[in-house]
């Protein structure tokens, strides 16, 4: 009897609240969709948005605490779920990113006639998995959380039924992700066979003293295969090939969601397995991630530089390749963690950079979603003269692009890049710092090129007439009595406003983000 009672665990529901609330609201939305008439379907969107806001509010009671649950009875300090500062920061990023995505999606559903119930259920389900992952402290929970975050995303990418680009994007995303997951599961099984545990702390301890050389070989293969799986989720080269086509084929809010929340999931998982699970293999994953970082930022920035501004969907493609380049910068502190005695301190720079990137990149996708309402081709040339048509929106997009470039007035982008650069130098990775500096210069060209387009007059371009004709064919412009430049929908305007305010606040007080780079979150 005593053996049975020792297996009963108390569950800390407050610690579990953020992902649990998102999952519960997902079920509420799915059931409500069965009973609501078509005219009341917009209520589902506002319910989902409120649910994400509520999930984020449940982070407040957890501040300043280190709560654990699902712990081993014999080892109370070995737990599957930990709500520590690292978890809370990533959950804030994930839920905040999902909330902005929800605001962007409300009008996208109406414009593209997407099924409301399925859309909101899938988005909330993915957000709940993404919020669960940073709290996971065993390999099984990590894999499950990763798949809960990823599987709904496949369906969201392909939700525009009858759209060839959407179907191709979903298929490519699905097949490549499944292959990466299979590789990662093989790695996890090798690690379990070699160490006899799935908890990261116990795996880390077992890897330091494997009794049999054959087990050491098996563990090394497991470490490598597990890292490959997470490298795909972070869109690190050469596992990035799915990104541009997936972003173009997906609804724009989902492309923004994948660029921010999808990356947060991949990077948080990568940080956990390297810093907490495989510290004794730092001499293996440190150099490997350093090479991946250099390759990823170079491939992403060079490909973005080569985008033709007159090509259809060139704006989204540029943002997609830019996100690959930004992933390279995010990998630098994780690679540096393999060369320092305080890896938990080094990864703080990745978290700091991710917070900046999330705000401004989702803001850029929000403006792209606004332009796509009247110019579906979404070429970079379609943004010519945006300042004369919508000056506030053009200023916001210019600010977002300057933040991504790391130029004033986007002070937070500059500070975040300097922080990442200094971490590489401090870790002795001078060559990687040089590669990063070169890539930052390359990125300046295409970010500034797009920014200057915003302020050029319509008469300066050759593609403006075609764009205006295309705009005239859109439903907004065709409605009688409605001006060709319709008012910005309130949810979309709110998303752009929130991203702008957050970016300005971070630029005005960069120490708020840099605090994460100066302290150990793990």
C-alpha cells in the first residue's frame, strides 16, 4: 500500500495554467463552432483572442517563483514540468506572439473565407504546445510538446482549400517536418538506451560517466540526431529549405506565427537539450552550432539580397529569407554556450534577441497583411509610395525594418545585435563574430532598400500602374460608395499598434531586454 501511495503526485495547476488555459479554450471554440450560426462565427475569433490574453495573464502569479510539478517521488528535484524564469519569458513570447497572430487573423478569415472553428482550434492548440515546451524537462515531454505545436501548424498552412500554393506549402512543410521528427525520435531512443532516463538532469549526469564505450558511441549518435531535429524547427541551414514556400503558401498571419512562435519553440528546445541535457558534450554541439549559425545567417541574407522586388510575393519571400538570417544570429549565443563555463548566462542573449525579433517581425507581417488586402501579389514594389497613402503604417513598417537591420531609431535591434556579438567574442569565437558583422552589413542593403521604397512617389516606379489596376479588382475597391483605400480593420490596426508600441518601448528602454542577457535564466 505504501508503494501505491508514493506514486501519487500532487499537481501544481497554477504552474500548468498558461498552456492549460490555451488548450481548454481551444476545446471550447471547437464545440461552440458546432452550435453557432454563420453570422455569429466572428465570436469564435474574439473568444480565442480573449483566451490567449487570459493564458498570458496567468503568468503574473508565477513571477519570482520556481514552481515544479510531475516530479519523481524518489527524486523531488527531478521534474517533468518546471516554471522557472526561462519558462516564463518564453511562454510570454509564445502567448504574446499568438495573441498578435489572432488579431491579424480575424479579418483574414473573412477575406479568404477560411473555416473559423478549425482555424481557431488549430491556432490555440499549437499555442498550447508551444507554451508547454519551454517548461518541459524530460525528452518525452519535449517531443510531445514539439509535435503538439507543429501538427496544427501543418493544417493551418494548408487551410486555404483549393489554393495550389497553400497545398504545396503544407505538403512540403509536413513531409520535411515529419522526417526531422523521425530523426529526433531516433536520437531520443538512443539516449534513453544509453542513459536509462529521459529527464534532462539525469541524462546530463549519466552522460558524464558512461561505463561502456559502446554506450558512449550510442549516446554521441543520439546527441547528434536530437540536435538535427531541433535544427529543422529553428530553420537552420541546411534544414531551412521549407521556409520560403511555406511562408508564401500560408495565410499571412500564420507565416508570421511560424516566423516567431515556431522559432521560439525550436530555440527553447535547443537551449534545453544542449545546456541542461548535454553539457558534457559541449565540445561536440558547440562547434557544430557555430558552423550552423555562420551558414544559416549567410544563406538567409544572401538569398534575401537576391529577391526581385517585382516578383509576386517578393515581400513575403524577403521576410522569409530574413527570418532564416535572423535564426543564424539567434544560434550564436547557443553556440557560444558550448565554449563558456557559464552556458546559462550565454543563452540569455538568445532570449533577449528573440524578444526584440518577435515584436518587430510580427509587426512587419501585420503591415504585409494590410497591404495584401488590396494588393494580393504583395510585391515589394507594391509598397512604393505607402507613406503618401498611409503615412502612419509606412512609418511603422520603416521602424520595424530598421529594428531588424539594427539601425536607429530601432535602438533595440542595435543593442540586441551588439549583445550577441559580444557573447561570441567573449567565448573566443572571433571568426563567428566577423561572419556576423559581414552578414549585418549585407542585411542593411535589403532592409534599407525596402525602407526607401516606402517613401518614394508613385510616379517614380514602373510597376505602380499595374499595382493600382490590381487593387481596383479587389473586393474592397469594388464595393459601391467605398473609397479605394478602405479603413484599416480595428483588429489589424490594433496588432500594428501593439507591435509598434512594444518596439518603441524596448528601444526607449533597451535595458529591459538586456537584463535577460546579463542574468542566468536557467
